[in-house]
């Protein structure tokens, strides 16, 4: 994601920047896929305005446009193991007040250049997060304020990763519905109540919250319990599927510890985005992102309050520019770790 890359890759860079792999990232990451959103583990029922068109390549010669679907959509929620010992229902019970949640990410990145991977570039530590307010007189509603993103040192590569946050979310006040199982819905940007110009920003927010919020099972569970949540979402202009598996390793009256494994996959699809030059095509070959580690949850707070997730991310695209007889393949790989903190 460095500025000195071959100019022919610029058509893909807008896509790659939108696919910021940190947390979904980190972020992480944007994606839109569809179906009626169900408020469980982050599915939102808000209507998504027109965004970049994504079509799936059914064959080498025919391209079919996908029907528009409201995203995110929770595909399944399954309790895999109830655990052993005394069981109890896990539920959020938010404490009124304001608190800040910060994620610090350390990454190294490399890309394929003329058939050979470049030497990994180590990025300075980057931080972003949310200020969140929960008011007792507004049960079931959260007020979010994306905080200014920071990097430990000036870096064009770090700026590329932070661009989606800074350009779409930073300092925009947001409200959303949040229930006691960690499902969120009805995302509204206060400066754009109808979300008429915030479709991509909403996708960016949603794909991050799907990492930062742990959804809870309906059934009572004991230590050792595990559950799996599958969600279709939009990461940038790409349709993707996230499979999140959680294992409860510790449960006390004040908090829970879990092992989390979040795998996000995007299959082959044609991407059409307004930022690409005329007559240039960008095809996703594959998107893979894995976040895994141990995290801490305080049931009085909506987001992960501690712990860390290791990051492994790969993006493979083909860019076909006018006059080129062969599409240029681009592969980008990121590895690193995201750590989570709560600030009073």
C-alpha cells in the first residue's frame, strides 16, 4: 500500500484501501451482501443505499449481476457445546455513562511485485476506537463517536490503512440499537439521518463492530462452551462471509474470557467501483482474513475491553486495464496483532 507501486495497480488500490484488513478492520474492514438483516451479532435492518456494484463471475464468458440484499445478514447462530459444570445465561447489562474503547494494531505488509513478494514493510503502531455513551433513559440505544485515528510515526502505508476510518467514520456521531445478546441494528449517522450518503460508511462501521462485539447464545452455558456465528457482510465493495467461533474459557460475576476465532472469506467476484478508471476491470480472486486470540468481555460494556487478536490477511485481485492483453495479478499479505483497551 505504498505510493511507489506500479501505476497500473492504482485501480486496485482504492479497493485495497477499502478492504483494510486490520480489524475490519479492521478492521476491519467493508462489505455488502444481502438479505433481510436480522439483529443478531450485528445484523442491521437499516436500508443500505446504492453502493458499488458487485457481480459474481459464473463463467469465463457470462457475468450475472447479483440481486441487491440488505447486509449484514446473520446466516446462522449455533451452540456447538454447552460446556461442563453449572450453566448460566450470558447477557449484557450496560452501565449508564461514557467510556472509550481503543484498538492498537501493529502490522507488517508485503505484496507481489513481478512474481516475487517484496520485503515486508513494518508499519508504525496505529490506533483507533470509539467513545460510547449509554443513557439509562434510552435503553437499548448506544451513542458512538469514532475517535481520531493515530499512528506512532508518519507513514504513507499507515495513512493508507487509516484512510477508511478517517474519511468515513472519524468524528461522526452515530446511534444504533443494541440488545442484551450483543445484536445491533438501526445504524444511523446523526449528520445523515436517512443514510442517503452513508452507505459505505455504514458498511465500514458494521464490519468493524462484527469484530469488536461478542454475540451471546440464547442457551445457558458453562465454562468450555463454544458457539459459532456466520454472517454475510460487505467489506469495502466485496461480498464476504464471516465465520466467528467463540469458546468461553472463564466466567465470573464481573466478566468473561473467551477464545475468539474470526475467519472472513470473499470468493471470486467482479468488482465495479466508481474509483476505477474507465474501461478498467477489477476481479477479486480471493479474500482471506483470520483474527484469533483471547479477549475479555465486561457485560456492562458493549465492546471487547481487553485481550488481543493475531491477524493474517491475504487479498488477491486481477486488474485489467485498457490496452493490456493480460490482466495484472496483485496479491497483498498482512500479518500482525490488534490489542484492545478500555479508557475511562
